[in-house]
C-alpha cells in the first residue's frame, strides 16, 4: 500500500510539474504572439515610408538619379523604383531603360528618343 501511495505521489508531482511547464509555455506563446503583432504593425509603418535611394559609388548617372528620387516632392508617387543593372542601364518595372545625364538633366531613352525624367515618370 505504501509503495502505491508513493507511486501516486510521484505521478501527481510529475503531473503538477508538467502542468506548470505547460502554463509557462502558454504564457511565453502569448508574449511572443503579442510581440509578433507589434512587429507586424511596425512593418506596416515602415512600408508607408519610402526607402532612400543609395547611388552606386563612382557612377555619376546613378548619383544624379538618386538625388532626383530622394528629393522628389511626392515620393509616394514613385511606386516603381529604378534598379541599376549597370552604368546607364536600369530596370524600371518590367522594362530596361537607358539613362544619361546631359547638361545637368536626367534623360531616359524611350523608343528612338530621349525624355526628361519628369516626362518619363508621368
């Protein structure tokens, strides 16, 4: 009888420890879920901000384009960003475009001619 009682006490202690561990884990899960929600809200907030365009070092065209983009009055309208492929060649959305600077104006090649970047973006 004593052995059975000791065995039951051991099982109850194990059960108590298991329940205590489960409660601690549930508390941690709730804390992590709250942290995830906070991080999701932070990500949404960051997405509303638009990243700064950092030019490729030593590329005068990219430097001029970055200054233009970073100083654009309503940067939220720049939904598609220029992605530098190599000097003077950019991916804009799904198109590849040539870009050059001439007399401090940024020009984008469209068809057989060149447009100022303002006209191209409209």
